[in-house]
């Protein structure tokens, strides 16, 4: 199995970062504006990506863990074949003025080119999360920073 | 062993991207301004990072492969303990208007927190490479985009 790993530090409290990860409204501010679903473990959350009004991707995830201010874990139920069954994990801890987010997208079967793309794109979205929490404005899809011909 | 993977697409020719990876002057435009060394396989290349005029990091790498327009491979000879012995690989291919860079920092012994940091930071520097080639201006250290308390 192969994992995507990232680490960002956000000048904010753990609580504020957690709120942007643990609620559909929060995630809509940095990943994709079309985020809907539950706000409790065992529930589901749905993410839809569009370009010029057309759907280009959609994920359904089960919320596995919501530990206030410290951890959010999702598992992919529906989405691209490479994603189904993988887990997306955010661990939050405080270091001085920074809430540190340790990110892991774990359980890829093969280190395919799509995994390379997703690794870079997750970094971009974590910087969008940082921007959202620090400035009030993120860059969620469809206004996300484009990194290649795969967007 | 654990690897950091990324993929970016740059609106340019493979040749132009290769020049920014295969020469010290090229790398100085997107990774760290203080890059010096050889431009042939078997040679060495040195990267120095500073903050407020003080050295905060330095790497010496051996140039393992320079395949015109398609591949650059370095191996870390000196630097942080976690980096020594690892390889940094750039593969370049053309897809329509984009030169695709497949990046791999391979051979980490453990998926430590520093690896998470480096993964995110490599994404930021690859976006700096994209900016350099597409617009003429990158964001190399010490003017790189900061991602956390670890810079």
C-alpha cells in the first residue's frame, strides 16, 4: 500500500482548523464548494467537482472518526476506482502559534500517475485550507489553483 | 522504503523544462537562488538555503542521470540525515501543450513528520518551477511560499 503525506502549519487554533474539516460548510470553503452531508461519525459526506457547470468528479465518503480538535478520518465509498477503500486522515496538533495539520491519504494499491497528481493537488488544497483559516478566503474547486492538463 | 510523488503540467516544451532542471542556473530560478555546481552526469550540485542571511540548510547531490529533455536524477550525498542516500527524480514527457513532470523523491527510510513537510514543500517548489517556465519568474528560496512554522 502507498500513502500520500503532507504537513502544513496554520496560524490559528486547533479548534478553528477542526471546524473547517469536520463540517460540510467548512470543507466547502477550501476543497469543493459543492460539499454536503453529515457532521457526525458514521455519517456520509459528498463532494462534487464541476468545471464550466459540468460534473468532472464526485466522491462519497463515510465519516469514520471525528475527534474534536484533533482528528478527522474519512473513508472513500464511491469515487474513482483508485480512491475507493482508501482513507483520508487529518491529525491536528498545536505548536506555538500554529495548528499543525498532518495529512495522510492512505491505502493506494499502486503508485500510479493519478496518485502523483492527487499528491500535488492535495498540497494545493491544504494551502487553500490554510488560506481559508488565516484570511477567511480559500480557493475551493471550481476556483482551485490549476496544476496541469488534469487541472 | 517510502517515496514522495508529484505530477505537474507546464505549458511549455520539454526542452524548456529540462533546462530549468539540468543546470544550476535553471534550478536557482525555482528551488534556491544559491545553487552552484556541475552540468554533467557524475558531477555534483550544491544547494544552500538561507533565512535572514543565515544558512538554514544545505545539500550536496551527485548528478546520476541527465537525459536530454526527458530525465534528471540526483542522489543526496550530504544534507539532513533523512535525505542522505535518497534519490530525487524528474521525468519529463509531452502531452499536448503541456510538459508533464513526474517527480519522485525516493528511498525515505521512515514516513516521518519531516517527510510530510518535504512532500508539501516539494509541491510548492514544483509550482514555482511551473511559474518560472511559464512566466519567467519563480519563487525560489529565500522568497519561497511558506507553509508552516518549519517554513
